[in-house]
């Protein structure tokens, strides 16, 4: 998307601008920031998937349907 491209461009260019214009000591470049953000987003997605699957596991264990002749 357009907004995703703008975001990625800003993440790559912003560290260089901070270092060159304002002499800010910045220890991460744009590429390493992209990697860190990508890994963090993937990690959060995996945690969310795990929690959702655990929720459905609990629903399936509790949902025992009893027949007409159950004692």
C-alpha cells in the first residue's frame, strides 16, 4: 500500500537524517530497524495466533454434547 511504502521509506531515511543533520548518535541503521520491526510484528502475530488457538481448544473441551440416553 502507499502508506506502507511511506512508512518503510521513513524508517530507512530517518536515521540517516538524524545522524547527518543533528549529529545524533544513532546506533541502528535503517535496515536493522526494519529487521527489528519485522521480527517484532511477526512475534506478536504468532503470540496472537497461539492465544486464539488456546481459546478454541478450551471451547472444544467444554462443548460435550449429551445424547438422549446419557447418564
